[in-house]
C-alpha cells in the first residue's frame, strides 16, 4: 500500500502542476476484482501477451472502500475504476479510453485487437459505445442516478439512498438491459447475413476485415468489443436468472425455464469461455458475487419485487408460457370445413377443433417492436374520442375516421376503406353479432381471408357499394377494378373498449407468419344465405410462433394483416382469443371492438378530389 500511496501522491502533484521528482517506471493500472469495466482491461492484459503485460504495466487491485479515499480522487475524480496513471503522472480514466490507449500504445505486443479496416473499427466502436452508454454508464455523477446494470444489484436496503433505486426505476433499467441484448443479438444475426452474402457473391472488397471471416467473436475476430461486453455478461449470467427469473442467457443447451432467447450470444459467450484467460476472469467475478449473495446483498431486491402488487412492473424477460389454443381439425373425407350462418345446416361441412399446447411469447419484449412489414402485426398507441361503441352512427362518424388514419400510419397505405366492425364481450356465446348487438371472442385459430377469397370479397364489397369520401360518391365497378389492379390489403384493428381495466381475460394472440408452413393452412367456409366467405384454418405445429400483448389498454390498438396482395412479406396473420393462465380469477370481462379495413397502396390518381373529411353517415361503407 505504501507504493500505492506514493503513486497517488505523484498523481496529485501532477494535477497541481507541481513537477514530479522523477517519472514512474511504468504505467499503473488500478483494478477491482468485481468491476466489469476494469475486467475488460484485465482481459486485454491477459490476452495480449502470454503471461500478461506485467513487464510494461503495473497492476494494483483495489477494494470498494479505496475508491472513497481522497488519494484516489486525484487519480479519477469520479471515484471509479478502472484508472491508469501514465509514467509522467497524468491520469487516464474511463475504461474505453484506457483500453483504446493501451491497444494503441502496446498493440504490437501481441495479437491485434482492433479490426484492420475503417468499417470494422466503426463496427467495433459502435458495440463498445452501446455497451457504455446504455448498460454500463450512469451518464451523470448526481446522486440517485445509476447505470442500467445497477438495476441487477443496487438497492436502498444495501447501498442506501445515494445508489439505490425504487421499483419503477429498476423495472425500466431491467427493460433497457433486455432491449440492448435484443439489439446485440440482432447485430450478430445481421453480421452473419452480410458475411454469407459476401461469400456467396464473392464480394471480397466488401469484407469488413479479412481477419474476421468465420470467427466466433462478436465481429468474427477477437476485438475490444468482446472484452467490453464479456465481463458485463458475467454479471447478467449470475444475476438475471437467480434474482429476476430470466432463462440461462448464455448456455446454448439450457432449457429450464426456457431456452436462451439469444442463441448467437450464447454461442459467442461459450467460445469466449473456452479461452483459459477469459474463464479465469469470469471465475474471479463469479466468486465475488457468490460472496455478496451469501452476505445478503441481493435480498432487498428479491424482497421488494416479491412484495410488489403493481402488475405493470416487469422484471422477468425471455420466459414464454405454455397455453392451450384451439386448432381446427381437418375435415373427414367427403366433407368440407366450415359452418352455416343464419341458415339451416345441410351437414356437408364440419366445424371441430382440438386444444393444442403452444408457446406464447410476450410481444412487448420484441425489439425492434413488431411492425406490419416485419411480422404482419403491430401495437399502436392511438386514443379515441369515441365514447359510445354501441351507437353505429357515432362509430361511423367518429371512430371510422380515426381508424382510417391509424391504418394509413401503420401500413403506409394511401387510401383506406372501413367496411365493418364487431363488438365482442367475453360473456357472450355467439360468434356472430346480431344487428346492434355484440358477439363472443373467437377462441379458434383462423385468418379472415384466403388467397382467392380476399380478391373475391373486395369485388363483393364493391357490388354492395363502397362510399368514397374522396370522391363524394359510391364507387363504380370500374373504380373497384382499378383499385383491385394495384396492391391492396385487408387489415384489422382490435382494441379494448373497457375504460377501467386493461384486457385481462381472453386476450388476442397473433402468429408470426414466417413460422407457418403453407401446407399447415386449409380452407374454412362461412356459408351465409347470400354468399360464401373463406377463412384459413391451421393445422397445429410446434413451429408456430405465437405472441400477445399482455394487459392491452383502451388507448392501444393491435393492427394486423389478414390478407396482403404483395407476396414478399407477411400476408396472412392467424389469430385467436385464448385463455391466459396468468389471468386472475376475478378478471373483469373482456369488451373489445374490431374494425375491418381495406388498404390501397398505389391507387389511381383522382381527377377531382373532394373534401377528405366529408362524413358518410347513412352509408354502409366509408373511405378516404
């Protein structure tokens, strides 16, 4: 310690502009065993040269109380590790600055740990920057501010008011950790696609770094980005499953409580651990947190979460639940699948379904958020001014216009026609609403249209009369033909109409169409007295990826495609109401409205457009 104090004294004299009596023999690195930011520098020294960099850099291991001493404030006024004193007494702090300096200064001592190309270095710097801004940095020295990673281990009960946080803050920071891991996983996936494209097309000039091709690290080759993220991921590996109920994020083989949601990150983490020097650093960090767990550091956090009665605070991520969905049974030989509506059943179609277990995922965990282009569905915040959902005239006058604007915003369509709506209540049993009434939720996996049925439905609606607000008249058959010639999509909008509660009973689930094989679909007929409509039903498959938005509020709208003429994206989003096992026994009934729209993306230009806000009361259909 005497040598340490002498180093501090020399640093202070430098800060006071007093000449040193003599330079230090070599830089001094101030380390701390459990600091993830210091550990990245420790990893660099271990990996740069067999046996370490002790010949060129002196290391000093501190404890947390050392950071509070006035001596250390002269080295790093933020009182954090890591810190580095250069031979002339100048202090260097911030881990990324230290790491970049060391690689620049001693890069030739061992393997290069920065990419050779500008593109590769930019990618590395982005990975480091995201880690430091969104995970590891509090971005301020003011009391009460903490980095996102602090949500895993800081508490009022253990650290006091200066470093602790309340539960809403903890939940927000835990959510931020999830978002950034999603981003990092997506970056690895995108990098894999880029490398595959370069290899397939022999575009060697676009290779970000010749050393990176095919390697197991974040950028292929080992770089400072790996050293930056790995120690923090040790924190996550230790804390998130134990105290917050997450799956084993970095174990490719783990299955309980769920497989890792980040398979590429898990493969990277395993590859890093295969290096003995990296595993040694992990063991040092792990042993420290085991000691702190035994001392009780995490108990205040666990107790606070257990005592919380706020269902909106989320701490567990990446753990989908098993639920039962009703899949349609394929028909026996000689019969079709479907049902008769408002007419006698002739017995030539059957309507039988069977419950099957699926994995239901929380769609609010998707980052980037779900969109119509990517998944075929999206959640939009879209408050309504409509206060009476039982008055059809009020709905057409107010709500339909709001929904036209929403569908345009969510889909990018130029024109939208609203042609129908249904109010549903969980206490009902009838699947189809009588005039002026409400229907029951549909607890059966289906999609509203088929590839052949959707164009036919557009023609039927045109024959019935589509009122155009832009034209100020009902569309002619020629108008409908022109619209049908371009791209169009049938889009549904579903929202709760309960002013007091979020949806807690019979929520709506949607399926990622990329997980649905074409052979899983088959036709379901709806036989009305005047027409036959077609739905798609679905054979059960474990490959289907199901999502729902828990506790959807009245201001939130679930927008989803049930047909899209364009074939290079999501076209048929299967959906169903389902019984949520997490719903409380006294959950209020579900009350919802779904609106059905046709969106046109490249309609012909109008010769004489009229006032777009002209109302269409009294008309069966309304459009813009």
